[in-house]
C-alpha cells in the first residue's frame, strides 16, 4: 500500500501521509499532507464526543471541536500510530469520457493547495464521497479519489 516511515526527517513537505485508524471494524486509514516543520494538513469528519479531550500544547488542536480541514502537529495526526507514505505512480484514467494522465504534483504545489484548502475548506465530509483520502489525493495529484472506498491501492 505504501512505504513505512518512522522519522519525519525521512520524508519531505508535500508527502501524502497516512496512518491506521484504530478501533474500526474494518482496516481503514486517515490521510493528510505533510507540510514541513512537523505539521500536517488533513480533513476530519464530524466530531465524536471525547472525554478528557484537551488542547494540544504543540499545535493547539482540540480533537473534540476542530473539524473540517485542519492543520495539526504530526503527533496529533498520528495519535500514536505508525506513519506511512503513499507512493504515487502515473496512471491513465478515463473520467467523464475523457482520458486523463494523473500523477503527483511538485511538492511546493501540493503544500500550496493544502494551505489554500485550509482557508477555503473541502466541502462537506462524507465517508464514501468526500473524505480525508479524497482531500490528500486532490492536493497531491489534482484528482479526488479514495482507493479505500473503491478497493484500490497506491
């Protein structure tokens, strides 16, 4: 699926990163864009009631209230899970009757797009139609797709 990384210095800004979402009935992952300085921009779904949730001392994130497109520290993104980096290859896809060649954008463009969406949002969260992987793939290659939803891989 991706390459396991354990140290932030081993990957660069613009990387599409992800981690396992624990305590789910099926294996699924949370995705985001690493923007450097141990910070990640990612797309969160509706808040769940969390007991004892407090503000992160590093980035100010509150898991019980901050939703939508958010910028957090790497620790808040990982929540104790292992880090993976999505590996992109160029692919030819047919979308709306047009053949498209999609692949990763340059790192600076990926970070710029993630920061733009931090300001403007990424629409309403939907597990099957507009989720964190859609957000990360859109930032990374300009095409919103979720391999988890469609049973694909990276």
